[in-house]
C-alpha cells in the first residue's frame, strides 16, 4: 500500500472485507507445517483438497455458515395429523454444509476406512485435524456432529460387541448422506454435568438381552442423531462412578420403528446456533450395553478425550480465523493517516493474538501425532496423549475466548455486527470451555493423568526430546523444573491446578515451536517460542525495544492476501 492509499477515504472503500479470501493461502505457515507433520506423499496428496477447502472456508462455506447461524433448527414433535414425528428441520444451508463435511471431505469417516479423499488407507489424526482446523474457520457448529460421529465410531469399535460394530459401522463411515448414521453423546443431566457419578438415568435389563433406558438427559448436542452413546445406571448398581454403564442408543430400531424416547425441546443457545442441541426424555428406550457393566465412565472417557482433542483443534481454528481477519483489517484500515498495522498498540495486540494462535496450532499437531503413536501401541505414547489432550483443551479453549474478542475489537464497530464473522467466532469460542468438561474439570484431569498414568514424566521426556533437536530456549530447563514442581504441588493443593496446567502448556508449546523452527529453518517460529516463555510464563511487554525479538515482529504479521 503506497502513501496515497493512506489518505482519508470514506464509504464502502473504508471498510475492509475479506470475503472470498482463501484461508489456506492466507496462512503462510500452514503448508510448511503440513509437510513437516505428514509423510511427503500424503502431504502432496492432500494439498489440492486443502486448497479447495481453504477457498470454500473463505467464501461459499462461510456464507452458508452465516445463513445457518441466522436460521437455527426447528423441532416438529408431531405431524399435521397428530402422529409423533420428532423431526428436526434444519436449514438448507446447514444441509449443504453436511454434504461438504460428511460426503465430500468425509471428515467423520477418514480415520476409520480407506478410500476417503482418494487415499487408500485410513488417514492419520494429523490429516483429520488439519482438515477440521480449516473447516472450522468457517463453521463451528457442524463440527460437533462430525466429531461425535467420529468419536462414537472409535469408542464403538474399541469396546462394543463385534456384531454391534458390524451392524452400525458401515452407516457411521458412509459418505452417502442417505445411508449415513450420525453420532452423538448423551451424558449431561440436570444434576449430573461434570459430576458423572451423579448420573440418575436408569437402565433395566430386557428379556431379549438388550436394555431399556428411563430418565432425562439435559443437554444433548446433535439431538436428532441416528446413534448416541448414553451413560446410565443399571438397576441395582452402586452409587457413584462404579455404577455407571455405557449404552448405544439407536434412533430407529432394527424393525424400522422409532425408539422410545422424545426430544422434549431444543436449546436456545448463545453459539453453535446452526446445530440442534436439545433435551431428551428416555421412555423405556431400547439400548445396547457397550463393553463391561459398571465400566461406563472409563469407556465414555475414551470418547470424551477424543472429543476434547477435537475441541482444542476447533479452538485453534477459531483463533486462526480471528487472526486472519484482524491482519486483513489492520493492513487496510486507515486511521489518523496510518494503516492500523503501523500503530504500536495495534501491533502489540496482534502479536498477542498471534502467539496464542500459533501455540494452539503447534499443540494440535503434537497431540495428533501423539495419538497416532498411542494407537499404534508405541510405549509411553498413551501417557503423553493422556496429558497433552486436557492441556490442549484447557488452555486453547480459554485463549480462543480472548483472541476472538480481540479480533472483534480490531474490526471495531463493524466487528460487533452480525453480518461480519467476528460475532459468530466470539459466541462459538465460549462453548469450548464448557462442553466435554469446564476449565476447572479439565485442569484437574491434567493432575489425574499425572497421578494415574505417569503422564508428567512422559511430558517431561517429550519436552526434553524436542529440545534436544533444536537450539536451546533461554531458561527452558529451569522453567520446566518449576512447572513440574508446581504440578506436584497441585496434587496436594488442587487450587493450583489451572496455574500448573497453563505452565505445562506454555512449556510444551514453546518446545514444539522451537523444534518446528529447527526442522523448517524458520526463525520466526523460534521467535514465537521465545515470546511464549517471556510473555506468557514471565509476562513482559512483547514490543519492548529491549526485547531481542522485537525487530522481527513485523515479519510475523503479514497481510493475509499477500501471503
């Protein structure tokens, strides 16, 4: 932009609009990170698919998401003759997004079978979460049904009777919307949210070997799903977690009849408005026991942890979209004779957004790769996954609330108007810190992983292994010792859990960023890693002239259109 372009302008030209921007091309680090974390042949194969998804996310998909957000689902309890119908009507824009997510890109199927996106084998977690990261920059709500379908499939295959798996797996992994079976997780009750041991929905055994479920579930996302995992307490089971079992609840019985439960109403939500969340009343509904009686919480935890990882990925995607929009505006909006990007306070705000966004993205790749290794049975990988997942979910989801809010502020008054993406980003970001465990619950889960799985040792070994392949970070060893000590102290004083989780997250992401910098010969990622340590663990002004990385910040804030 030349000097003439910084002169006062008025009207529509004064309002930067990024509609149509390819969100993959606008993200200068994404291609290199994709090649780093995926095998070369797979990275090359996915490149055109990512390119197409980036164009959709910045254009058609974004427009569909905005329309679906303004036209939430409607519940039709009965048809016009008075017959029970229990039909959820979604807007055509939401249905178009379902075709993109489930059918064209196969996001719920690609981890479970070959053939999706033309790749002969199931795709690794890095590929799945990479595609999710781009998709969610346009649409957050639909990614919940996609994630739950994927997670339900994983849990079913891991714990259910093979005959049950054989019956439902083809539908769960179908890319044909007419035969697709979408999944859900019905866990929350009015008196049993995070306290799963308070579950009151009861399960009674039936003569045919199935079970009948009775009671109310209070917050059920993707309420019209074809299959749901449900926690219930078998008649005669003890109180607490030991009495909770896991059941598979089909919406339609094998003979074609509707199952005996009702969607009582849909929720009027702050965010994820495109996707139906509702209250379910179970009235003797047929269900199938999954795994061992009384082991429901342990088995559901597998699904929850998978969903928590997806939550972190979605938070990372929201932050990236907020940052891309903020950079686009800052490079074009003129105030006081200067572009916003030239103003010191604006640069400081953008750098803070950038640091949190890049931390989340590095953690996304690291956690996904750890999951791949754990599923392959690599020693120590499960313990690492077990702690990276709650760390990611805890910190990235909290950061997303701030980053999306700051992005709204960068756009100014227009950012508060529903025609622009920022209000949707802000509203959706707040849900990440609630579902699948609030911040407090997830921070305590970090301590539980440390205590039960030896996960602190696995994390320390992982951080040191990353550090061994990269130039040393200033004070990193001392900070790691302090963070581990804080985590140990939190076992005796759980009030320290959030502080400990934040410290561990910052150290893990700084180490990952440094490792990436060394592998990619990219000094900007090393600079971000140093900023993490100095300004998130040891808070200082990120634009302090005495900061050795202050001069490099301009290169970290490129114009998305020029990228």
